[in-house]
C-alpha cells in the first residue's frame, strides 16, 4: 500500500468522524454516569459496616449486575443489547444505537470506578458526620462524593479513554467515528494514510482528555492545600 502524504495532512475529512466520536463518547458517558453512579454508591453504602449495610443487595449488585456484565466482551454485549436499543430508539444500528451499547456496556465499569473512589474516603469522616446527626443522603452528597472527587475525576478520565477505544467498533452497527474511518476508509480501501491520520487524532484526543483531567485534579488539591 502506497502512503499518500497529501491525504495524511488533509485533516478536513476527519472533522465529521472526530465530531461523531466525541458525540458518541460524551453522550454515552453521561448516561453511563446516570446508571453507574447510583450503582457505585449502593455498592459502597450497602457493604458491611457502612452507613446502610444490606448484604443481599450488595451481593446482587456485586456479582450479578457488575461482575457478570463486565465479564462479557463488548462486541458480544452489543449483540445482547440489540433488543434494548430497538426498544429505546426504534433501531439497532447507527450512532444513536451505538450510544445505547456504549452507555449500558460501560455503566458497570463506571460503577466499579465510583465504588473504588468512595472506598478511599476516610471512615473517620463518615463516623464523625453520623455522630453529628447527618442523614445518609447528606453523608453521601456532602462528605463522600466531595472527598472522593479527585479519584472520581481520574476514574472518569479512564472511562472516557476506554469509551474512545470502544467507539472504534461503531462501524459494526453502521455508526461513524474515527475508528470506523480508519477501518472502512483506511484499511478496507488500502489507504494507510487515513489509518495513521485517524490513529494520530485518537492519540491527541486521549492526551487532551488526560491533560484536562489532571489539571482539574491539581486545582482541587491546590484549593484544599495539598
């Protein structure tokens, strides 16, 4: 395959795939948070010796909803979720359908990230809040989540980067994005310039997300005097 340098430096035809990737990743991340945040909070608070221990609920969430779901390869999970995508948006293909697959597929991962971040919160702060008469809701929203914010942001950055990787599979269901552009316009049409161009943009996108995530965390620590 001959490398076309003119094609490589022509970034105009990557604007739409870039927008499709950003669109799919951000929207799916939003819905993954809506699902994963409550699951992660419940996983922590329902654990033994926490503010609302419930062994049965904790085991159900831990084993069935999260461990089993996370064990299914994403490409297989997409097939399993086809009826759900049809029920939600009326079709099983295109960018909107892929958002459903991304959101539902990544929600258990987001829940685990949130669980890990909240478990790092000092138990002494939680006990002190309980002794002052704080409700469970206030302990979660005023103590646990704010204290875990830096770890939560690091986790969400990791989740976004993971979703960008998953977005390369959008072409399987007729979606767009940089990954699909690399496979269809690049590999299938024997054009390595497009493959490398799409790869470069994905790398830059990941670096931008990582940079701003680290910047936000540094500002939080600086505000806290750490």
